[in-house]
């Protein structure tokens, strides 16, 4: 990996931790996607979550990941809910339900901004 990519990579991870801090104090929702791609960084995320003493009651953290045995158990233990399932579960859903979910997701993003 070239140095420019490594610097960008490190900055992105620092931004994620800053967003976590901001979201936990202001009561925002934060989604970190594809966590299975950065298993080593999840140890830092686990430490950051342990250091949260009194997060805002409206704070929510969403993590998406592919199944991996290296995922930190500490993050799973402090989770309120863990959902296992793939896209195949969406196949039986009606188009109305899928549109509703997309609207909710977009609405959640707009609130954060």
C-alpha cells in the first residue's frame, strides 16, 4: 500500500472515532459499514466504546459486517441486538416494505446532517 493510501486510511479511521464521540454526546445515530474489512481497527473501536461513560440516551451505533470469527466479542457483548441474515431474506418482501425501509434510511441520514 502506498504512503498516500495509508495516510488516508488512518485519517478515515480517526474521523470514524471522532464521529463516534460526537454522536455519543449529541444523541445522533452512527452507522459504520463493512467492519469485517478492518478487524484490527475494531479493537480500537472496542476500547472507545468501553470509555463511553454516559452516552446520550438517543445515541445509536449501527455496525454492519460479514460473518467473521475475528470480530471482537466485547463489541457483541455490549450490543443491544445482533441480527444475522443476508439479502436472501429480502426476496420475499413486497415493494412497499422495501420503499418504506429506504425512506426511513434516507430520513435517518438527513437528520444526522
